[in-house]
C-alpha cells in the first residue's frame, strides 16, 4: 500500500525540512573531509587549504549545534508563553545565542571567502592579485595586530571613563 505524499509530508514544516537539509549537508561534508583525511593521513595537514577545510568543518558543526540549540530553546520558550500568557518570558538568553550563531556564521563565511583564493589562480590577473596578497600578508598581519592593540586600548579607555555614565560604554564589549 502506497502512502500518498500529502499525508507523508503533512507533519513536516518548512523549518523541519530546512533543519534536516542542514544536518544532511553537514554529514555529507564531514564524510568527504574525513574520507580525504583517511586517504592522505598526516600529509593532509601539510597544506594550508586543507587546514582551512578542517576549520570550516569545525565552524559548520558549531553553527549547526548553535542553530539546533537555538531552535529547541525558541520552541520551549514559545510553548511556555502560549501555555501561560500571564508570565514574563525573558528572551535575553535566546538573543545571546542568536548573536553567537550569527558570529559563527560570519566567521565561517569569511573563511569561505578566503578559500575562494584557492580557485582564483586560473585567471592571470587573479593569480597576480593572490601573489601580491601573499607577499604582503606579513606586513598586513603586523598592522592588524598593532591596530587591534590600539583599538582595544581605546575601547578600554572609553569603558573606564564613561562606563558608569553612558550605556554604550557600560560593558567592555559594548565599548568595542
């Protein structure tokens, strides 16, 4: 006996389908990278792009866990709100994890864009750009470290001076 499609998919919402697709794609990517690691063993970690793959893989797993955790907490919070609409529900916890998820996704997207430099070597102009960026990487990273130190020092100064009076400087992270 065949089950009609409409009865099978009746209980699946778009969020559940999206969640299943995220989990399936993460499992597939994990399988591909782990099979490459098994094939090449220790020599897999000698290439920068392979290490970047591992970092992106870890960030993807972290983002997936954040996403699932956030969805479960939102459902629990909304169920408690629906069951008793007289109580106050604090969404700060959910907002915090939403910000953490967005940060993880932003970092993963940045690493994905860095990975594009691996594939731009097919074009002559892009090869020249890639070589230029690789030659100046040490100088740019030195500048970034110094900029981060000075920027953090000014944020700390603003936090210490204005932290008790102005909300935007009330915590160190707000002052950044």
